[in-house]
């Protein structure tokens, strides 16, 4: 293995400020507060000045990165991304999700979904892949468990279950149609409720729409939020957040500061602060934070850092350059 050092004027290859060790493809380099270590499939890059700690093992399967206030972790397919306003956690297959972004929280686990946002006056909960529903938003509460339905607001209270029907309204006019098969339609000042008695339900209020097709497909919309759920698939849009989980391990998330795309073991993270991270799940990892640029492709490593630091490691040689 060959070692090539290119050193700028006035600098030395080995000194108190620079230390380079190479042995059989492993490297340990310290230059101007930057440290690069490669031992087998483990890579660590540290820079105290830019507040970077980058660690990758197992050909990209295990990742622990801290850069500024951003932290990225991957292990056994699970993902965690954190910054000052975001805590994003998912399981390997995307079936378990726990996200907090500002006042918004999204949870998915075992066919259950919960979306909460105090600023948007939203508490959306479903279980059994959408068969059981409990939603509170803008003074309206909707509860549904199969053909059991309850809709309540300040002016309206409707309950139906197994052929029974109870409706109260504080004001008129009211128009009610009930069929022998359990289907009903209620129209009132400011809204409408329709049900087929077998799980299908539509609820409309001023500024709020809810629809359940009875087979796990739900749509819920207010002036501030749009939610679509199809079994374990979920889409959410607000003024600040976009989220999509296709139920097969592909997730997309974006808020004002961070964009995340997750595809099985693959992960991409982009932030407004200039951090870009990409892991293709097959050993190729790329990272950039404005100060340091890292590319890892299997056993090949390329690092560009401050003060002209450029380190390239492959099976044939190691090249180190710095000013």
C-alpha cells in the first residue's frame, strides 16, 4: 500500500498539529483539529471546530452522526433524526413511527394512528386499520366503531348503533331521512351527516369534512390539515408539514427545516442549515454539512475538510493532502 502526502508551504507531514498513520488499509489521521479514522468497515470523522462527529460501521448499516444540532442514527434498519424542533423515529419497515415536529405529533403502530397538534386544535386517533375512530377538532367530536357512530358539537348530538338513532339539535332547520336498512341522512344548519349503517360515514361541518368508506379508507380535512388513511398507509398535510407513509417501508417527511426520505434501509436527509446525507442501504454513504464532505463506498473513503484537507483511501493507496 502506498501513502502519498502533499503538504502546503510551511507545514509538516508529521507534527504536533498533524499526525498520519497508515497500516494495511486502516488510517488514523489528525490534522488541524480534524480526525479521520478507518479500521476495517468502521469509519469515524471528527471536527471539533465544526461540531461534527460522524461514525459509520457495518458497510453503512450502523450510523451515528452529530453535526451542529442535527443527529442522525441508523441501526438494524431503524432510523432516528433529531434537531432542535424535530424528533423523527421509525422502525426498519416503517410500520412503527413516532414523529414530533413543533406542536405536531404523528404516531403509527400495529394498525393504530394518532395525530395531535395543539396549535391546530386536532386530536385524530384510529385503530384496527381505521375501523375504530376518535377525532376531536374545531369543536367537533367524531367517534366510530363499525356501525356505532357518535357525532357531537356545541349545537348537534347524534348517536346511532345497531338500528337505533338519536339526534338532538339546538337550532333548525333540520332535515332527517332514515331508511329501513339503517341508512340515514341528516341535514342541519352548518352541516350534514350521512351513514349507510355498515361503517360508511360522511360528516360535514363548516370548515371540517370527514369520510370513512367502511373498508379502512378515511379522509379528514379542516382548514388547517388534510389527512388520508388507507389501512397502514397515511398522508398528512398542514401548512408546515408534509408526511407520507405508503405502508411498505417508504416514508417521506418535510417540515420547515428538514426533508427526510426513507426507503427500507435507504435514507436521505436534507436540512435548511446545509446538511445533506444519503445512504443507499448498500454501503454507499454521502454526507455534507458545509465544512466537511464525506463519501463512503464500501471500503473506499473520500473526505474533504477544512484547510484543504483531502483524504482518499482505496484498496491501492491512501492519499492525504492539507494546507
